[in-house]
């Protein structure tokens, strides 16, 4: 098939799509926007995946190799709300499975209770415990950075 493994849209994303094919690992990040990836990441994933997913029974991907992937998703809610109220585990599994279609296994790192704005006093946001968010930023964000670093290390080993 002439277009297999190449996106038919010719634009500035083309060189990036080609670089991904030669990568040993790939980490993608997107905030959780209302239970989904951002629209920009959604479009990029569509371009990456549709151009590289094979529609042949014995060959799920045209990459010719598995590319270790990771996905980091910061979100504005804490783990309890993510798990018990929004039940985002379906979203995390969907992203992992979608990435696995083209690349192979995907490691997923959720980042909970992130800071949405730099100065909450400038906004009428009352649905969050701002003091808890600031505490989590100080105490947990360094741990998340370490987890992201370790994810990168794991993928390139």
C-alpha cells in the first residue's frame, strides 16, 4: 500500500511523524480536559496512529518494531475524585490501549490535583480546596517529577 506508514497530510507535523518512527521511546503528555486529552494532542495522536496502524490481520503496526511509550496526564482533581467520582480508569486504559495499537505497551502516569491557575485569588473558584492544592503542589509535585524522570529512564533502558 503506497500510503501505509505515511500520513497523507503534508504539513509541519510530517518531520515529527518521521522522527517518531526512528525513536527508541516516546512520551506524550496532555492535561485531562473534561475526561479526555487536549484537542491538540487528540489531533496529533490521530495523525500518529492512523498513519501507522496496519489494517492487516498479521501486522497491527507498520512501525516494524515496538516503540516503548509513556503517557503523562496531569489533572485538576485528586485521586479519590478521579477514581470514585469521574471513574477515569476507563480513560487511562483507553489511552494505554490506543497507544499500544501502534507502538506496543504504554506506561501511564496520572498526575493528580494539579494547580490550574497561578493565583487563585484572581478567580472565583470555590469547588476546590485551594490550600490542599497548594500543599500538594509543594509536597507531591516533586514526587511526580521524579516519577516522570523514572518513566523516561525505564523507557530508554
